[in-house]
C-alpha cells in the first residue's frame, strides 16, 4: 500500500507534515509506505532536523505549491508541477493508493472531480465529518459538510447511502442508522427538499432510515449513527460546534469530553463518491492532525471504501 | 398598558404562569396591568397558594385549553373559548396591548396570522432568538428560527430589516450591523438563495449590511449584531446551541457564561411582522421564564416595536 501525502499542504507545512509523517510511519505495517509530494530539499531538511531516516519515505519532487488564496479551478492547470497536481496524477495512474492533503480544499476538490472523477451513478460527491457523541469515545457521521450547498432530494438519498457505507466500514456499525437532519421529528416537518427526501428515504432498502433528527440530537447516538443534510446546513452545524469548542477553551474549561470537539485532531475527511481515496485535512493541522490524516487514509484504503461504494451504486 | 398572558400555556401551567406573573407584577409600573386568560378557579387557587392579592390581576375566564398535541390550524376554531383564542380576540379588539403564551407555538402562530395578521408589505413574519455573545452580558439576534423553512431572497431581505429594528429598539444598538449566515465570507459563497440575498442586501440603505458570517461567528459580536438566515438553518443552529448547554450541564460544568445558553431564561420571542405584540414563550417555562416573558412583552409594547416596523414598511 502506498499512501500519498502532500508535504506542502497546510499552514505549518512542510514542517508539520514531515513531523506527522514520521510518527504515522511508526504505526504503519512494513508494506505500508508513505510517499511525500513536495520540495525535495525542504522535505529532506525537515527529516534531518528530526533525525528521521530519509529512506523510510519516498519523496516525489514537485517544484510548485498551490497557495491557499489561489483560484482552485485554475490552480491545478496553472501549476502542473505543484504537489497537489502531481499527487493526483500519481493517484489517477495507480502509482499511489490514496492521496491526502491539508492544503487548499478547493484544489483538492477540483483534483478529485477532474483527475479521479465521480463513481458512475453518483450525482454529487460529499464530504463528511465526525461528531463526538455520548460520553464514550464514539462518533456520529454527518454529511455533506460543504461541497453541495444546494442538494436535491435524490442527492440527499445518495448521501444516506454513502454515510451508511462509511459508518459500516470505518466505525464498524453493523447496520448503521441513518437520519435526516430536520426541524421537527414528524414526517411532514421541514423545507421542501427535506420533505421530499423523507419521502424517498422512508421505504429505503439501501440503508436503515430512522426518520428525522433535530439540532438537539446531533451530539447523541440515541437515535442515529449517520446524519444527512445539505452542505449549507452541514457546514453551519460543523462551524458552530467548532465555535463552541473555542468558547470552552476561552473559559479555560478542561474536560476530556469537550476535547473531542477539537476537530483538528481528526485528521481529515474523505471525499465520498470519487473513484479513489482522497482525504482533505484541516489547514491548521499540527503534526498530530497530519498523523491522523495519514492513518485515516490508510484505513480508507485498507477497508476498500471506494470499492464498496462502487459496488453499492453498480 | 394591559399585558395579556395565557395562564394555561406551558408544561407547568397554571402554577408557573401565576407564580411568574406575581413576580413580574412587582417590577411593573402602577399603570401596567397583567390580564390573565384561563380557568378562573384554578388561577385564583394558585394566587391564594402564593398569598398574592387577586385584585392585582384581571382574570378573564376561559373554559377551554388548547393542548400541546392538537392541530394548531384547527384548535383555535374548535376551541373558541380557549385561553389562546380569547387572548387573540382581546388583542385584535385592542382590549389588551400585547399577548404572551408559553403554550402551543403552532396555535400562537395561527392566531397571530389570522386574528392579528401580517403588517402590510411584509411577505412572511419571522420569529427571532437571542444568542449570547462575548463575555459581557450581550446578545446577538438571529432570525428566522422556525416559521419559514423555505425563504426567498426578498424574505431574507425583510428579515434583515426586522432584525435591525428589533436590535435598535430592544438591544439599544444605534446602528445595528446585519449579516447573512453563510458558508464562507466571500460574496460568491453560498447556496442559490443566500447568493441572491447577498446581491439584494449589499447596497441596502434600509439597514447596515456587513456581509456574510459563518457558523463560527455565531457566538461573537465582533462582526455583527443581527444574523439573518432561513427558518430551517436558524432552527438547527438554535437547537444545536441548546444541545451544547445540556452537554455542559451533563458534564457538571458550572460557568456563568454558559448559563446564558439556558434559553429557558429568556422568556420568549416576539413574532416580528404582525400588527400587534405577540410573544411566544418556551413550553418548559418555569416561573422565572414566565416573568421574563411578561417583562419582554411589556418592553415590546413600550418601545412600540410593531409601530416602528409598520413605519419602516410603509
């Protein structure tokens, strides 16, 4: 297994990426290799600083970097030798099995859509996020959290399928419960899209639909394992949860439960519905977040998430 | 001034309503009277229990009660002698200056729309909620939080006007900043509705538009005083904030800042855009929440909020 990592992506790159790759590498099996894309001299300097063995990693030199402010649609063609552009070329040609970056989310999405492409049958891919639930170390999945601010009901239906497959493979839920995020529990509640989506989902045999959940059910696994919503609502929900974590910190409250709201620690989120594993990390990723991003990429590859999604949409 | 209060509304009615009315009454001026709608015998028994002077209140006997589970659209016509139906009749005929209830939100909305009606020019009324911001005792206003899950851009524009007027009169902000809740700061971000709403708002002279805010800006007054969104997103945002408060409580964290997330303490929310003051309280209101609901009704009447809205839409 070859895990591609953008060494130039993220606010603290390449230092944090190289540091994260070193600690991730120690947790991987001997046949699991990390391939670093970026400026070879800079990467080697960071490896040397941390006394790491440069032969533990394959380095693919890339002479360009896509900056955070650049137009995502244009950046990949304007900078064909950037770490993200080259990473996608390697992924598209099967030279790596997955590609992860904490760099430009826009460029990662564009690369995934144009170099890797959607799985046939999938209307729009999605990105998902983890939500800490219960007082045990459990998570719900929420999707979409930002790619598709306008979702048709059939797109939400597909998100229910994608979330269910993810929850089964990555969270080991045998028969994941899937709910629609709404403004009331009753079937007739909601906006036009959520009411139509409920109609589509209610008799589904593609996943176990448990009905509507509301904003106050988000941090609970009493009712559901997967929460489906459009990317507008999902993005607001996620950023509100992040804001809440920062309030907790500002009040100097130390509580292990609320530490799980530190979304930087989760590494990243796969783009669900494309033909190969693509994982997007947080821009502000530190070494621990990068480590988690790499281990998550390994898990997505190992569980054959993309293959299972292809089967379901076949 | 005559403040109408539904004595039968809320999970702990009539006991909590009567208790709340007694403490509210002590804070009102001699010319501000509370009119209680409900079962006269029950109300008098509660007043006697608390050693209150029954002559401090006017009691309007109503033989019926609308229960929480009833169909709101039908309940008012099916129960013409219910406390909510009678309260609206008194409000519509000017026998009271405002009407508040912690009972059926649906029945209150139906009553407001049919007995009181929208102010001419207003496409759809809204309900707003307070969001605690900063570490001082300040609040932002968010609307809509649940009446209109599908909002056209011109409806959002009107909500910006309504929120601005409210913020000016009730929060004493001289020139309230109004922002659109969105998934990015940039003008081109968002869903179809938010992008069109931005276009409408950006050159407005009806209010001070400061652009987009995101989910992580909700609990901050750095950027805005009023947050505008559709009722679907607003409802989810509000219930998510309530969920946080309950998590804080479940973790046994005592912190005065987070106590402000106890939305039960805010009394209620006025329906913005109808011809007379109508205030909806929380179903689970205790005596303190009822007191706040009554004092809020007094404030909405005293500041002539409805009149100012009428002027703005004239």
